């Protein structure tokens, strides 16, 4: 750790900024008196969040190619390739995963 105090100064600066933001938020929440005020505040926050994440990437068709399959007792594990362009975000709904015991992985190897 350096002895010039720089890391401490950076932390102090961030703490000051966070305290100012918290005070600003507390004042804004205290100013809400009606349902319309609260909805307007929500809309303002939603716009700020949308701006911070930027525009959504366009969706592309997901063309999958399976390169190998591993059949286990309770599930089938497939290796897949996507032909989507490299710089394209792929939106997928996550699936519930099934746990595979360590012994199943150690005794069965993917050979693809």
C-alpha cells in the first residue's frame, strides 16, 4: 500500500459522492406527496436506468448446430455452435439446470 494517501483520497471522494446522492434521494422521496408525484419519480428513474444501459441490441435468429451429445441418466448434454455474428448479442431464456454429480463428469467425458 502506498504511503502518499492517494488510495484514501479516492475512497473519501467516492464516499462524499455517495453521501450527496443519498441526501438528494432522501429529499426527493420526502417531496413525494401524491400518487402522481410517485409515478412521475418512477418514470424519471426508469428513463435514467434505460439511458445508462443504452439501446437494446437487435435480435438475430439463433441458428444452432450441435457438435456432440453426451447422454447421462437424467439428461442429455449437447455441445452447440451458433452461426450468429460475433459482435451480436444473443438473447436466450435461461433454463433450469440439472445438477450433475462430480462422479458422472469424472467417469464420462465429452468426446467431441
